C-alpha cells in the first residue's frame, strides 16, 4: 500500500538513509554496552581485558596433519559418485571420503586407497587409527 494513499507523504531518500544509519549506530552502541563484541565473546565485566603478557601458543604433542591431495579426492569423487546423492560433485550428506589404509601407516593418497564412509563409522575408525598411528613416525 502506498504511503500517499493513507494520507502520509513519502519520506525523502536522504532522510531514510540517515534513519537507517542512526538505528545501526544505536544497536551497535547497545550491543557494546551490554558486553558483546564483534567476535561474540565477552569477559566477566563485559569488556575486553588486555593482557600485558605476550600470548604464547600452547605447546602440543600432536603431530602436524599430512597434507591431502585435493586432486586425488576429486578423482575419487569422479570415479565413485556420492552414495546419498549419486552425484560426483558437491557435498555428500552423511558421508565422507576416508583412506582405507591411513596415510600415517603408509597408505597412498590416491583414489585407489579411498572409500565413502558414513560419519559414524568414520569417527569410530578415526579413534582406532589415532591409537594405531601414534606408533608410526610421521613421513
């Protein structure tokens, strides 16, 4: 319904832009005052705390991941379409591509060493592989 039909004159475009900017500013000030930050994290007082100490990353005992070949994964998808969508491109809901022989155990990063695996089966296999592969040195 047009604003002229209800007896109201339309607002000029410059005024609309100014109103939008004012609303955005009020929302931003209100969210910062309540302790929210752009990252969505707050401190106990609601404001960011600055730490005078330099942040040092946590030391980890995990070995760096082996870089996988995107071409090998693409070739596998082309040869073996997704079980849930029957497509060779795009996502495959409920499934992931997994290496039959883990890379850490010397398995090849090639389509011949890949398989579609349900997410639940993959989690179980990954848990087992983490235990088994901890004995193998990284290549």
